[in-house]
């Protein structure tokens, strides 16, 4: 029977060649080469919200870490020699709300939660070391930069903490609504996106705001740095390209008819996933659409693996898709491309014959079909 639950989270472990997906209360490991399920990890009492794989110096092996709506964090050793015992996770207990984010240092695990706290844990004993308090809203974003920990919250504030001391170093206050995404630009710079439709560039050590980028008309949902530029996706269905120093708006990419949920750098292309059920390949220099393919559900995440692209959707299990071909970086921009023009939802029809993913994403140059009229059962 087809699994109709959507995958909440996706994490690619390069060394193991596995893609881990949080599907409901379970975590399913898929082969990055074939896309087939390999292992299932069970133990959470609520949906899995965040995932990561990290090396554990105490166990001398990789561990799978997961946070959940059930307010716990679980840790599965991934050493094959452990045999069946690897299915019995260790549990970190302390949060009183859903766990939304995880970050690790060599000795500590950090987690953030809807209980408005960040907690520091000993990775060896699973004991709570410190509770970092100060946010007035759920904390959903965590970043580690060298010796500091950055946290972003629905209260619209980014806080900078000493990674080892847990001491609050400064608070970055200028957003007027919740923080939705954060990106490291350098060891001293971060960029934040917000529900207030803006993007802000900060100096971490001084807490100085160096620039604000205006242009989106809805929440900023994702950020990406590629081609010496900053790219942002938004619920306003556009992708924008910014100069990372002057913060000037360089281009606006149209093509999606609903919010952009994810941006992914792949080879010489940028891929965008959207709630309109499409994945679009963009030429980063010409800022034009190269190809697009339509699926059954909104796209929530994309991860590149050697064999292709893993896609997460609002419904159904993760899928391994064929890679789009490399764009011709020396190509001249086309005079017009229908796919770059915004389309209304009612124009999307699904009566065309199915097209295989490798055919749809394997086209060179500008495509002249609307991906929304192509419904691939494999996608």
C-alpha cells in the first residue's frame, strides 16, 4: 500500500550513501544510489521534525540524531557491528514543546524548541548541561559559527550565544516578525530571512546590521549563496538575486505560481521547489528557466546525491529523480521563455501523457513546454 504521509525532513549522509527521511513518527534510510528503503528507525511518539547525522567521538561511529513533536531527541548509533542494538536509541529528555532544530559541536548537542528555549546536552551521557533562555517565542533556527551559537525565533530576534559558555553575547533586533531562515555567509556574517518579507545581513561578533534587502511581498522561506550572489525564495512565488555586499536587487525570477519552499545548488544550476508541485531548473548566470517538472504534491525539500535528486513532498514517500543536464553556461539568453512568466493556478491542467523524469529534466537549453501540463506518475 502506498504511503501517503509526507516526509517532514531529509538528511543526506555522504559517507554512508544514505538519505534519511522523517516520515511521520519514523525515520527511513534510503539508498542514495537506488532510492530504495534500507532501514527504518522507530521510537518517537510524534512526528519527526529535524534530522542530522554526526560523528560521535565517544562511540567512535556516526549517530543519527532526530527531534520530534513529542519534545524528545533520540540518538541511534549507526555502527554496523552493533547489530540489532542500533535500533534502540538513547533519548534526551528536557524540552516541554516540539523540538525544531539541532546543531552539534565535538562534545555538545544543541536543540531548540517551541518551549522558547535552547538546550545544551552532553553527547556522552545525554544529560542536560544548560538551558539558554531569553527568546519570547518558539525557537526554530540554529546555526553554529566557530565559537558562537546563533538562534532564530518567532519573536523576530536572533540571539548570539557563547557556544561553550552558554552566555548571551548579543541580540540582533531589527526584524518585525518571526525568523524563517538563516544562512552563514562567512565565519563572521549571517543572513536572516523573515516573515516581515525582508532579508538582513549581520556581523555576528559586533551584532551590527550591515544591510536590509527589500523586495519580497510575503514571507522569505529559503536562502542560498551561489555564483557570488545571495538568492532568496519566498511565499510570494518569486526567487530574487542580491549582491551580497551592496545588497542591491540584481534580478527577480518568475515561474512558480505558489510559494517557493526550497532552493538547492546543483552542479551549474539552481533548483527551486514550490508548493505549486513543480521543481524548476534555473541558469544562475542568465537567470532564466531551463527545465521544469511537475509532481503530485507540493515540494518541501531537495537534496542532490550522485545518482540524482531526492525530493520530499507534502504527501507520499521521498523520490529519487534523475538529474537535469548541465546547462550551457556560454548560451545567450532567449528572447522570451513562457515558463518564466507567472501562471495562475487555474491554468494548470494535468491531462497530458506522462513523461519520465529523466526525459523531462534531461532537456538542453530553454524548454518551451509548460511543466504544469505534464504529470509524471514517477514524480
